[in-house]
C-alpha cells in the first residue's frame, strides 16, 4: 500500500477498520481446511469467486468451485470400503442381556453424478471435467467452514449467497441417501474421464487423486504430496 493511501486511511479510523476487516474476511476464505465425506482433506483451499463478468463460477445453491495451490481443484470421487462396526441387537426381550454383532457399514459418500454437472468456467481454461462441488459432499465441520466463508465474502452477489446458505443448511441436516452412494463402478467411470482430461490440462488444475497417489502429480507438487502427507481416513 502506498504511503499516501495509508495516510488517507489513517486519518479516517472507521474506513481503516473496515479495510482491515475486509482483508481478514477475504483472507479467511483463502485458507480453508475442508474434508470430503470420502475422507479427502484439503488444507488451504479457496472458494472461487470470479472477478470477471458473466462467469459461471460464482458459489450458489448448486455448490462451490474450489482452488487449491492456486489451481482449479478437480475432485476424484474415490470409493471408500465399508467399515466394520459393532451393533447391539434388540430381540425385543427386556431381560438386561444384550447381544452384539459385527456388521459392515457402508460409508456415506456420494458419486460425482449425484449432483448437477456443469462445465468449468471458461476463464479457468479448463472446460472438461465439471468442477463444481455440491455441499453434501463435505462433512459437517467443513459445511460450517464454508458457511462462514460465504457469509463474510464481500464479492459474492447476495442472491448467490442466500442460495448457497440454504443449500448448506439443507446439506447439514440431510439424511444419508444410499441410492446415491459412491460405488467402485461409479468411481471408476468418473476417474477414467477425469484422468484423461487432467492429463491434457495439468498446468491449470490440481487433481484430488494426486493426494492419494502423489507419484501421479506434476513435479511442482511432489514435495507437497510426499510420503508423509496421507489422506485422513
């Protein structure tokens, strides 16, 4: 900031406070830690809010587009195996004796086509694999993070903001829907398409699959995705 501009702000305390508050809000939206229901974690993600007119990338009720390491983020929608859990079996007899059984419980995570798909914004120079992410793909703590970031971001149009907040609220309280759960087949089909598209435009994107398989990432990301950086279960 130039000396003259800073002097102008310093003589107007209310404007100076507003300026720094705005800076904090924008910064808060730039370093988000988000976790998908499939376990993928992004530390330092940013909600994409376009600065160009007529962009299709603004957050809204359909979800958000993310940037990660200053690149358009493309999710890989990995399939996660069911986990074994212990459940109490109620036989209807109140005798103080409870039976338990180990059962396989499917993880609540959804395939890519469980939500509306659209081409990525033209200005991001990647119009292949859709990049918008519906809010129900994120876990509840991440939905709270996204809500705060969207509430405080000054450049999101009010209509878009309201639609996004309603969608976040619905995602937070939604019941699991097994009809749209990810499957090995859904994941395989999606990644076959995304692998091909990402390979053509590596310079413009960050692909979620690189988090699981760092060896596939471009050299510039190798140190960031080394053996010590693993996906949280």
